[in-house]
C-alpha cells in the first residue's frame, strides 16, 4: 500500500489536509499510554514504513523491526478518527471499518499531546498527526502523508493512451518543538512532449497553544526535465 497521494502543485499553491474537531465533552481523561506506540517522539517521517506480518491464529499481527504494532480498537477509532471523518473516503460514520495503528507518541507541547497514527483504506495508507488536549481529547489533525492514490510509482512507463499522468506525490516531514516542516514533490509526465514537470513545495505548520494549526508556505520550485521510463512504442 502506498503512503503517497496524488496531486500537482504549481507555483504559489500549497495543498494541506488539516482539520479541527468538534468540541467533545468528556468527564474522564482518556488514556493512551506509551506502550501503545512503536516510537517515542518520532523526529522525522521521510520514507514509508515497512511492516512485517505474521499470522497468530486468526489474527494477522504486524511488526516493525520485531516490535508489535498495536491496532486501535473500535472505541479508540471512534474517539480519534470520527472527529475528522471528512478525511475518510468511505464509511465516514463507521471509522471502525478502517485499519488504524499507533505509530508515535510525540513530546508534549505545553499541555497538548501530539500523536501519529497510520490509517489504512482499501488500497492506500494515510499518516495522521493528531493534537490532543490535556484530557487526550482530539483538537485538530493534519494528514502528513497518504490518501487515495492510483499508485503510479517512479518506474511507471508513459504510453500513448496517457496524455498526462501525475505520479503519487512524495512527502517528507520534520518535527521540531511546536512545528512541522514539510516538503512535497509531485511529478507530472506529458506524453506528447516527452518530458515531465516536477513541482516541489516546502511549508511549515505551527501548533498553537489552543491546539489549532497554522500553515505557511516557505518556498516552491517548478522545473521541467526529460521524462524517465518513457516508452513511445508501447501501445497497450
């Protein structure tokens, strides 16, 4: 499954999936202990995770470098995913239908607790960064990487029937104190001209004291280069 999502960013355009949750009334603090997470304070997210899978009876357990990756149960999915259901392409009222896993519990920002989850759809995976308040109630979120993508990778060969194809975007994220610095690279291949357009955009997201998110573009670059894996003679 791909972590990358489809899209093209021209100069001066920044694409960001972020959201704020509706206020949740909760009398008892929700507990998400460190033991649920694979990582403690992930400092960067620059490439896809490679999980290993092992069948244990009727259950398929996933591992990362030998450490079990814990899935959210149905109640946890409702608490953490449902407030941001606009990012779920299907079953928006049934977040328990998704395969979600605990990845990282970040260092607190004041009273706020950021966490990172892997949320899987039918043929794609998203990486969610969720900001929790002092009672561990979701306040806001940002999609660091993922979303539905047609899975065109770097080795995709452009054919005559494809006048233009946008490959799944690549994205890198760096976490520092109350900020996330992100870089997004998108490639569009054009058949007629035998070249490809490369768009690179950098931006920074700041987590404010109330848990809301603010994003600012830092830089953007567009260049054209000779298309890789171009194959004029394929007709299929």
